[in-house]
C-alpha cells in the first residue's frame, strides 16, 4: 500500500455539494480496489481538485475514479511528508 | 484567512530529511505573515511537493516560501473540501 495525491485540473466551478457527491461516489466503490480516499480539496476558480488516498497502486486509484466518472489528470506517489 | 494548496514541481529526489528541513524553515518565519503551514506531501520521483496552509492570501504564502528558499510554482485557494 502507498499514499497518493491525485490531481484533477478541469473542474472549474466545482461546488461543495458536487465535490461531496463525487467523493461519496468514490467511497461507495473504493473497497473493490482496496483504495481509501481520505480527503479532497478543491479550488473552483482554477478548477483544480486534489485527492489524498491510500491504495495498492496508482492504477487502482484511477480505476475507482474512472468508474465514478472523474478520472484524474495526474497522480503522485507520496513517499515523504512533513 | 483562507486555505491554500501550493505546488512545487521541481524537487526531484527530495528526501524526508530535506522536506522536513524545508518545512521547518517555513514554520520558523511563518508567524511574520500570519501563515500556518499544516502539512507537506512529496513525491521524489515526479519532483512534486504539495503544501497545505492557512494564510491571509496567496502572496503571504509565497513571501514565506521565497524567504525560506523554495517559492511555489502554483497555488490554489481551497474553498471546497470533502
């Protein structure tokens, strides 16, 4: 298992309700890929959303995000924190 | 006060020690701009580091990061979370 920060770059105008709905759509199926979405942060002005998760690998994160209708644009495996 | 996610895109090979040192350099002077750096996540392979903070504005975050020697490449004001 690793920790991942994935980034969506094209969600301008995302509302609190839309982000919560998207997050819940992930959480509803995340167990099928052994993914644990921990937090999502969004900036409606730039259209960026950052999702922090624990997962077996980046592809597992993407499979859940794709099935929920919002694939990430990039992902980074977090191996150092402060 | 707002919440911000800033992104550094050119820190390949960043070690846990280097990230902690960078974070401590921010924290040592953050009070002068009323910034509170809460967490940093790094991916040494892609060279990306994400910093979550509370601050009066994006410029205040940048002034601290610049004085500490690591200006951000982009920043997003977080107004929605899940």
